[in-house]
C-alpha cells in the first residue's frame, strides 16, 4: 500500500463579483486542492482522483475540477 497525493484544480463559475469572491464562494482561494489516499497502485489512485474530482464538481459554484496530478507521496 502506498500513499498518493491527488491535485485537483478548482475553477469557479464567474458571478461578476470578481475572481477572489468567486474562488472564495467555490472554496478554492488558492485554486488547487490536495487530497491524500492510500492505494496499491496508480490505477487505484487514479480512480479515487476521479471520484474526488466528481465530488468537487458537485459544488454549485464550481465550473470545472480537472485532475492536475496523481503522485506517489513519500514525506
């Protein structure tokens, strides 16, 4: 079992209130979210990354949430 770091970029919907306000409303002040998962291999970790991405996209203020990286994490 390995530890994996998943990076998802959060792109908010534009409300016309400015980029900072839109990001805050979407919960993405810095634009990226990091998730850590335990998986046997890359394929398992990638499946979990897809699930996290779909979950993030379910937020009503999120326009897109592409997976930017799935990396083995060795602190």
